[in-house]
C-alpha cells in the first residue's frame, strides 16, 4: 500500500524562503475547529489541539483499514483574523486574534467516515486518564468543510512565530498593493515544524494570503 505524503504532491505545501510567490491553491477539505484568543495562553487553543490530532489520526487509520488508502497526516494549519489586522503586524495583540485550526483530509474521505472515526476517537479519549474535558467537548465540535482560496501569495518563514510581523507587514503593505492586488480571505499559516521538537529559530512556517485584483 502506497502512503501518500501531500507535502510532496501539493504545491501549496511548498514555499520559497526570502521572497513572495503567487500561486493558485486548489480547493481542499479540512477538519476544522474555531476559537479565539492568544494561542500561547488560551485554554481553548490547547483543548482544540488536543481534540484535532486524535481525530485526524483516527480518520487516517480508518482510511487505511476500510478503504485501503494510506497517507501521512498533513501538517497543522491555521486561519487567523481580527477586527483589525494591525494586531498581527504592529500591536501583536494576540488576545484579539480569532482562528480556525485545520487538518487537511484527502478528497476520498467522506462525512460518514469522518463521523465514525471521530466517534471512535472520542470514546478512546474518554477512557484515558488525564484527558481534559474541554478537549473531549471540542472533539464533538470538529467539522469537515472545503476551503477554497484560489489566487494566493505565500512565503516560507523560518524562525519564531513572533518574528513573522515584519514579513507580514511587507506582504500586506508592500508586495500585495505593488502587484495591483488586495487581500481577500483570511491569513493562513501552515506549520511544517513541530514546536515541541524544533527550536524556535528553526521553525518553518508557510505564510499565505489569498488575494484578488484591485478594482
């Protein structure tokens, strides 16, 4: 059985370091969870991560066992927005941030498989000692949706998450308007590195912004 690694087959999972690249991102399907607040301190964010990963792996194993199709669970992704996008580039007021956490699933996965796998994941999680109740509740809120971004600009950021502001400022206020474009949709990040295993200075994160032509 071939195991597909989407980081190697989908162009949207690759980005250049040190420059901005424009590309067409295909419609993709994700497990999604919404929330708000500082990702470093928010209990909701921590509970969402604790809910999303077991569900994502349950879906992957169900695909392998029931459909005979195996794949590497893709990296965590996040959509980020706020009432004022300056909270990402200047003030960095993380308490004002809103987010949707994402785990991509292949197009052959349907809602029935996701629902059954998610139920099994919740049952297993509930039996574990120390499983936070908030995470169990969040597991019940995961949904499967398609995200269509289309025309986008992205780059690879290497370093701590808090060092993204300067790159985002150039993207938002220089590159995009200079190309006759304007921002549409939500700021999108793809976390290619695991912050539990990789030091901050080596974290690799794709920064993506959907765009459209100015009118």
